[in-house]
C-alpha cells in the first residue's frame, strides 16, 4: 500500500521537475507558462485543480450525511461554472493579455476601457485604452503612454490581500484533506501528511512554476478519475449491483434516495440557485482563472470547455455515487467522521496495492489544487503587494517557499473540517473578486472607489451572512455576496454619471 502510494507521488514529482526543462527565467513564464498552454492541458489542469480534496473528502462526507439530494451541490456548481466559461473566460483571456497582466489582482486594477462595453477584438481594445482615466485611477507605470493601461493601486493591494488570506486557507484545506487520509490508512500524524504534501508542491512549483503545476495536474486528473470510478465499480459489485445498492440505501432511510433537497428557510429553488452562483464564483478564484490567462489562443476556448465539462460532470456524478455507497457499506456511528468515509471504504474493499492507488488519487486531488493556490498566493505577494519583488525572478520563486510555509502554519492552527474551510474560502473569493472580474472582462470601466467598495461589500456580505445571520445552510453565501457586489457596481456607476453631469453643468 505504501509502495504504490509513494510510487505515484514520485511520478508526479518527476513530471513537475521535468517541466523545468521547458522553463524560461522570467516571471511571465513562471506565473503563466509564457501564455502558451494548449487546450487539452488547460482543460485537464483545470479539472484537477477544481476537483480538489473537497470532492474526495468534503463532498463524500456531505453526501454520506445528506443523501442523494446532495447532488444539487454539484449540479448547481457545474451549471454555474459553464456560464462563466461560456460568457466570460474568452473575454478575460483576451483582455488580460492586452493589459499585460500576470495576476488576477493586477487585472482587476487595470484601468483600460470605456464607459461602454468594448469590442472583443484585441486591436480595438488597444485603441480604446487611450481614453481618459476615471477619477481616482492611479497609473503605476509612470511615463507610459499610448495604449498601455494604468493600474489602480488600492484595488490591486486589496484584491491581493483577499487572495492571500483566503487562497492560503483554501490551500490549507487541501493539505488537511490529504493528511486526514494518511492518518486513517497509515496512522501517521496529521502534520506528517501536511509536510509531505507541502514538500512535494514546493519542490516542483519552485522548479517549474505554473508549467509544473499544469503538467502534474494533467497527470493527476487521470489518476483521480480512475481511482474514483474504480472505487465506485468495486462498491457496486460488493453490494450486488445498482438495484441492490438502491434498495439497501432506501432501507437505511428513505430520505437518502429523495432527490429533492429539504425545504430550506427560503425554499428549494433559492437553495439550488445558491449553488448555481457557487459555480459562477469560479470568476473570483485566482488559482483557476490563471488557466485562461495561460491559454495559448482564445480561439481554442470552446475545445477546452468541452473537454473540461465532460470530465467534470462525470467525476462529480461518480463522487456523489461513491458517497452514497459509503453510506451503505459504512454504518453511521456517533464518533464517525463522514469526511474519512472514502479512505475507510477503500481500505475495507480493496487489496493494499489498490488502496495505495486510491490514496494517490485523493492526494493528487489535494496537491493539484494546493499547488495552484500556493503559486497564486506567491504571485499576489510578489507582483501586487511588493511589486519590487515581482521584477526579480529569484524573489518570485522565493515567494513560493514563503507562502508554502504560511499555508503549513494555517493547517496547524485551523479547523480540521475540509468542507467548511473550502466553502468559506470559495465564497469569500467568489463574492469579493468575482463581480469585479466579470465587469472588467466585459470591458466596462470601474472607478477606483467603486472597485474597492465591490470587494469590501462582497466579502463583508459573506461574513455577515455566515457568522452573524447564520443563513449559509439555507442559501449558500455566494448568492448574496455576488449580488451585493454587482449592486454596488450599479450604484457606483450611477453615482459616477451623476457626478459627471453635475460637473458638466457647472
């Protein structure tokens, strides 16, 4: 078991280090792989990065507890993400390259655009950026002229801080998920699993940057999918087929096979819409949005989208069914941790060599997300918070090691509940950064004060909704958070036009 697990990890490490043979010693290559990643690698990397330890640990635990109705979490999530891929990703890819930005925070701070939506054509975009900046805009690139966009420093700093805090927490959740599995199967201390995952990620990310992350993610996506379907197949065979499985599930509790979610405080419809917005919240996830930034050509976006969603939908369905199988084959107990159901089930049904393979799939899911999050945190730290560091390739790489240490520290002191850590971090990033990225990608100008207000209002709404009002179980936080963010944009736009009209009258 240990041998097959360690062999898989060594393969991932070797792939990551091998990618360094293609590197160039500049920050654009380290952070964006020279904007030359093909659609297959982009899609498979996005699949692995998004289908994190949350799927192997958090979603399995939620399905074990909630039954079939938990499928609405992923149905809403997948549909929301499709909307983002379909209507925003291409525009974001084109405009981020036109602006020459290497991080999500710097893109959010870009001042290009006119008051009306700009054309998609990059040539037209470069002509439009010569328009006058809105009041409050700050050009960080002093002396630049022509078609070079300026930067709003307050927006960049605030967005980078949000990314650093919540992506760090998100990455900690991934390492926690992996350490939980190692604790169950090998009885290792939680810290041991954390250090193994962090060490592997730091090694290949330091060597090859985002290219190493993308290459290893592509390999990890296959291991994740095969391991999940293997466990599903073995579980159904153990129970005598799908029909017998369904009967046994109903015998435990008829509610487990009810596809309708329980009536929440605001009804089923709003509950589902909340998870739809969760998927749309991909727009606020820097570790995922860096994929379209690194894409080779915007024309390939449709191909990448098809690959991504076929893979994503199949994996989500398999994970939900495995969670239900765990409910049948692992009876609930008062001291049972639902988030450990998958490693316990694999240990119960599979020979040791395959248990190691399943564990490798789980660990692949955690590190494939953690590596991208650590790199995005490093980018926020070195490019946005301390831009002088960002001019140095060596300092940018050092930032990766610094952030890895920070994430390990969070794991030591944070909660052990993966589901809670992930849904909080996702909601905070989605609500604070997502609305601003959407309007920026569509070429709409946003004043500095409006951009700052959108970030603060979205994040504040999530925290109040979850911790003050206690409504996150009824409606996922992203729905009110993103709604408030877009509302602040509308108010700011109206106030800006009113101020302009008053100035013209004077």
